[in-house]
């Protein structure tokens, strides 16, 4: 049975270091010591201040890095942001300040190497630094996700796909969330972190994972040597049926789920956590699928009051389904694969995933699950 540990915590340095130390004690003996090259893989989605709850909090990164340095490890801190530069995220996200004075090598993933992640993908390009480190520590954020419901430990390692190849993987996976979830699980186990820590001290609910989400204090940080087990335990604390989490279903399909984890520490259930709206992306008989896709199923929508026509959404869209239309943003819902990369990267929180009125009525009637 895999252990998952919950620690009550705040971002206060001393209390946090103690909590993180208890999580790091889960790492198998001998995996980290003097000279071990450890890669810290945080969630650095885009430039965002810590109070937005978009990124792994810098205080968590500091606590982990301090403990590793104390243990004699060589520490590198890297990610491949979806938008914005690594340098800007280091500044805006508070990492420059948090890591000041610590011998931590901070730089973005640049080079990729191919690694076989299993059928049907075979060898795919992933960050060399993640694959060649002696040990990877996965530093995820607990937040909602318009496409995958929650982004937790398993999904965080999708950031090991370098640069703009990421949206292309969305396109290749198409509209089927389960296909994309398989890819995420396979990437995760190819990287095989020695420890996953999920920062839920200041989590995000609602329309995450970008700036459209709402920060919510849960006061908990979670650790496990197995990210799928940590994610399952987090579903339990949120009162969420893990069968509705695509990455959990994928872990089960791929034989990565080993039943209920052994939960220890400060496990307290959370009430009223707000999840993003979700409807199926494929629905109805073939001859109606086009119409349903346009008018019934969930889709990205823009709030014109917040949109500044900055172009991040059409830059990232892998399906060419969003474009500038004068001072507005226009979507082609026939082309849109509902990956919600646009929602994720919008720097102004102007996009969200919404179900059209007809879809809401059908869901109310039980026709649309
Ligand atoms: S919707 Fe967001 S990302 Fe797209 S142009 Fe407007 S502000 Fe930029
Ligand atoms: S419009 Fe948004 S949700 Fe649709 S395919 Fe493009 S990035 Fe994905």
C-alpha cells in the first residue's frame, strides 16, 4: 500500500520546513545524499504572483531546496512555462527572492531527448534535465483544471515536454480526455520522480488552472512517492469521486493504481470545494455531433471586459480555433478540441470554459451527464 502524507501548514518558513521535512522523509533511503543531482520540477505555468495560487508557492520551493542543500545535494530548479519567460516568472512568482543565497541552479528546460513512454506513443521528446537527473522531486499545485478537472501530481510533469510541443500533444490527443490522460500518466512514470509534493496550502478552485481560478486556503501540503496515489488521496479530501478524474482512470487502465493509499497525518475533509464545469466533449449520434459541438457542449468563452487582445490565446491554440476579430476574440467551435490551453494561458483571466444554455438544460434533464 502506498503511503500518502498530509501535513497542516502555512507559508510561515519554520512551520513549513518542518512539514516539508516530514514529507521528504518518505523518500526511500539512499536516493538523496551528498552530490545527488536533484531536479525540482515546480508548476511555473505563467508569470503570476504567489497570492494568485497559479504556481507552486515559492516558500514551498525554498523549504525543499534548503533541506536538499542541507543533505549535500546539487539542486536544479526548472520548468518549461506555457507562456511568459522563465526569468519573468522567477521574478513575478517570487522565486528569485525565495531562493536568494541558496546554491540552486535555476534555468528553464531547453534540451530534449527521446524516451520510450510505451504504446501507442513510443519514443517522445522530453526535457533532458528531468530524464538525466539522479532524482526528480515533483512540486505540484493543487488547483482546478477546465479540461482535466484537477491538476495535481500526475499532470504536473506534462511540463517536462519542452516549449510549444505541449499544445501539439493536445492536438494529437484530440477531443478525448481519456487519451490525453493516458499520455499524462505515461509521461509521469517515464520521469518517475522520487517524491511528489502537492502544495494545497493556498489552493485554487473554480475555473482554474490559470488566472480565471479562485484562490482558496486549504492549509494542507501532501506528499507521496507515487503521484497517482497522492492524487487519489486528494480526491478523497475534496470529497470528489476519483472515477471522475481522467488521470485516475488512466492510472487504473495502465495498471498504475494499486488500490486505496495508506493515508497518514493531518487528513481533514474539505467542504464546498468548487470544481470547474464539465460536460462530455463527444456526445450524441454522429449526424448531430457537429451541431451539438457548436451549441451544446462546453467551450471556451471570452469576457470582453477583461480581454486586452494580447494574443496569448491564439498564439497557443494548437487547432487554429481562435483569432483576433477587431478588438474582440472569436472562436471557431467546429475546430476547437476543448483542450483549454487558451483558458490556461490568458494572462488577464478573460477566458473560461462554459456550457451553453442548451447544454445546461440538457444536463438538468439528465440527458447530458
Ligand atoms: S482572451 Fe486573454 S489571452 Fe486572449 S487576447 Fe484576450 S486577454 Fe489575451
Ligand atoms: S480555442 Fe482554446 S480550447 Fe479550443 S482548441 Fe484552441 S486553445 Fe484549445
